[in-house]
C-alpha cells in the first residue's frame, strides 16, 4: 500500500499509522517524527526546523520535500509506505506526485481522518508521548503503557500553538482534500471515535 494520511494536527494520523505498521509492517514516514529526531540530535536540519515547529508554522517546502524524496529512495519503501504529515502544501503534493511518477509507484489512496477542530484542541492539550517508543497517550498515562518509558508533552502541544497549527492546516493543507478528491484517491473517515473503531473503518476503506 502506498498511502498518504491527511487530517489536522491530532486527528489520529500517528495512532492509525502505528496500528497499520504493527499489522502490516509497512514503513511509516512521519515528517514530524523525522524533524523531532533532527531537533533532538541538534543537526543543521533540526536547527533550521525548530523555530517553525515551536511556533506551529510549516517548515519551508524545499527543506521538507528533499527529506521525503531521500527517504523514498530507501529500499524498504519499495513494497509500500504510509506518509504521515506529508504532503502539507500544494507544492509538496505536486512534488510527491512527480517523484512517485518517476519511481513508478503511484499512490493507492489519500486517507482523510476528519475531526472537529475543538475536539482537536482538547485532545492535543492532554496528549503525551513516550520518549522511548513514540507511543501516543494522554495525561492519564503516568508511564508508557507499552514500554514503561517516560511520557512527555510535545513543545507544540499547548493551546496557543495548537490553534495556530489548526489555522495553518485550514489555510495550507485542507486544499489538498480537493486535490486528492480530484484524482479520485480521497477516502474520508470520521476520526472522532475510539481509535480501534476508526482503525476498522480505515482497513475497510483501504480494502485491507
Ligand atoms: P506533526 O508531528 O506532523 O504534527 O508535525 C510537527 C511540526 O513539524 C509541524 O507543526 C511543522 O512545523 C513540522 N512539519 C511536519 N511535517 C511537515 C511538512 N510536511 N511540511 C512542513 N512542516 C512540517
């Protein structure tokens, strides 16, 4: 499966991707995770990206497109990939189409996980992540339920930044819904339900 996950911040893209990875072992390409790793490692990319991320703004297209194109050259993606958090702008979507055309690996679907913005604000302000395995939980998880690791709150999961991320999503990313609808790749799922229920719909929508 070659898919992109669309949806606002906190819609559940990472959670659904993790479930797909566990069941189907498809490589998960999360640009947010790649950028956070670069920030933590203090690389040039991380230094460039940090201020955009902290403000809830998008990292410039040229930086992020190069990162994803390089990742798609790695052989583990030959059998499929789940792109999570990319594309986020029309320029990114066009660049992705061009690269996948070159690689002769077209997309099978663009899966939109749809959640009301006010639900997202509440969800993200209480979201916590595991430092060790990346598990996505919430403030009631004192330790990671999966591996026992330390749970932390992302720097950009505070209300002001979340509201800005939602505005950026509306302005720059939501036009991609029509872009993928136009190429008949769009599948929309109601993401405001228990993650396992959403996952059952995801699999049905992707004929898995
Ligand atoms: P995420 O983990 O997907 O919510 O991404 C966290 C932050 O990383 C975003 O708020 C952006 O600052 C940056 N980011 C992730 N993916 C992209 C992308 N495709 N384009 C631009 N910025 C991105």
